[in-house]
């Protein structure tokens, strides 16, 4: 059987190109900090997810078969990767300056020939919503094997962060706590500008198709891929064929819904033909790469004045309170001081679990908690509120007991709306980026408020860090 990636002709292997991209790996880690007498944290063990190394080189792209045209802005995390201006691959925006794609879309190609377009729908025309970026850094997984497509994953760091809005948004990626999204039968969605039939033409607008996850055992059967599916891959499609990704879709998103929110669970990788019976689409299993991704996307070094040491405090010690700034742009979103924020009770800004820098906002963490922290801001035109949140809990199961609310209040303290609600049943033990359009409130002076509440039983802690409004 000859395999191919899904970027030009899914069934025909491309010629080997000898350009070499340097790759490196930085593994993220977790460090438990001391606990104060009021709050209790649960510290998970780190997950290491690299697999065995590979060799070789290149494959080709795919497109959507058996799907339908998406609505403009329906999948705002969809990236279009261009090569010398032409359609090359897809990708997914997982942070304002990072796109996740397939290794076979990157390895063997000059970085200078590649670019990323966000906010696109009809790639053959200028719609005025596109944001174009060159590539500052390309990182291919060090264990990518171009013969088997094992570890077919790569990161692209954009030349500058994109502006988040209704047409450009980040998508949270699946982690090890999202294993249920890989169960056989889970309906997932694939999007791309790839071919509408095997060796057929590509559409001008973004297409989508829904396909069910197929068990590894079924996909490894002798009439399917005969044992070629590794633990780093997930299959989806129908035994009868008819719906699939295809040439040109490579690197694009494979997503599923969890508690009403989208998660990036896979990356379009390879397959035999397009939508053929028993030849399912094969996707890179994103949840296996949490540590590797966070090692790059989450490793932001705090900025300090040269020669000035980073302030040190006893873990858990709150920063002294200060007077908030009334209105204007959002300040001190990294909580590196208490300036601009109003805390109730005091001590919410603490050192226990910062995502970056030395501090974050720690809400709840004790029984019958009702903590809040807010800042008064003026919402800019097309303003997007972005922040990272983290949940650690002693609770188990899916019953909701404890909650983190993201809310807008008027300047007088009246509730305007609840933007988000996270809970002890939400994704746990990983920093997750969320972005919310506030364009409906442009020009208004409001309080951006984070509220953590807990019941009287087992303890849940909520953390917030790196808040921006731009």
C-alpha cells in the first residue's frame, strides 16, 4: 500500500526535497508551589508524550469529500497555509502567534516560501477579513517519521500575533483529560479547501464534513490499514466511504465538541485515496502532544529590565492591594502586581500557579468560597477579551459543584452578562486559552470580572492569568 499525506495528491508521494528544517524540543513541566492555610491545591503529575523517532521525508495534500460549504467565520481557527502564494495546507490557530499543522506540510519546504492566512473563507478573492503573516519559526516534531506519518505534527510561530475577532479565534486543543473524544462513534468535523473528490478540483470556499471516529482495531483490520495505525493516530469515516478529507486538507483541523465547546482533537494527516470503502481518514492524535506543544506555546519568559532581579516572595503570599485605574485599556493582565485590579477578599493575586511571570489570580480553593477580582475598562472597537484559565479539583465525575464565572458588570456594579461559566467538570489540570468578542460593548466602560464559587464539600481551585483586551 502506498500512503500519502493530504496536501496535493493524497495518493502520490511527492519528490523528496532536501531542505532541512532545524528542530528542537522544549518540554514543559509543572512545579508544585507551597500552599497557604486557606486554600488547597491538587497537583497532577506531568505527562510526557514523545514516541519513538523516525526518518524519511515527504507526502501530499487533501480536500473535503461528501461535505458542504461552511459559513464564513463558522470555524474562525482555520488557518490557510500558502506556499509561494498558492494553497498548500491547512492549520489551526491555538494561540495568537501559533498555528498547529502537520509535519509533512512543513518538512522539506523552505520556511521563507510559507505564509499563514487567518480569517479567510474564499481563498481566491480578497474579502477584507484576512490577516497575513510570514513564519518566524517552524518546529517539526523531532520523532516525525515521513514513511509512516507517525508524529505528523508541527508548530508554526507567526511573525506577529494576529488580532482576534469574530473571524479569527483560537481553539483549545485536546489534552489527556479529553480521551472520551476519541471513542468510536464520536462525531467530529473536518474543514479545509481540499479536493471535493479524489484527484478532483478544489473549492474556492472553505468546506466542512462530519465523520465518526473509528476504533484503532477497525482501522488496523486487514481490509483497512492492516496494522499501520499507531497510538499517535486516530481514524474517522465510514466503512462504505463517501465522506472524507482529501488532497489539500493536510494539516487542517479535526474538531469535536466537549460540553458545548469545540476542541481540536486531530490534524489531517494521511489516507489511501479519498472517501474509499474501508480507507478511513487518518489524523494525528493531538492529545498525545500536550507537553510538546506547551513547551513552545506556553513557555513565555517574563520580561524584566536588564540587571533588575525578578521580585521574590514566599509562595502563596499575596501582593499588597492598590487603587484600581478607572476605565481605559486593560492593565496588568499578568497580575504581576495588584495595580488596576480590585480583589475580594484580598490575597487573590498570589504566586501559587502562574502561567507566566510570578503571579496569577487564584479564585476559591476552599469550602463555601466566593472570590472575585475585577478591573474597570473601556471596551475598544472590535475588542476581544482573551485569558487563560486553569481548574484543579478534588471532585470527580461530571456533576457541577463549583464554578468560575467570567462576567461583565456596569460601572455601578449591575450585572450586564455572564460571558463564560467553567466548573469542576471542565477541562482540568491544563492552562486553556479562551477568547470572547466584546464588540457589542465597544465604547462602554465596564467591569471585567472573574468570580469563583465553591460548595461546602471537596475543594476546587480556579486560576486566571494573562488577560488581554484588544
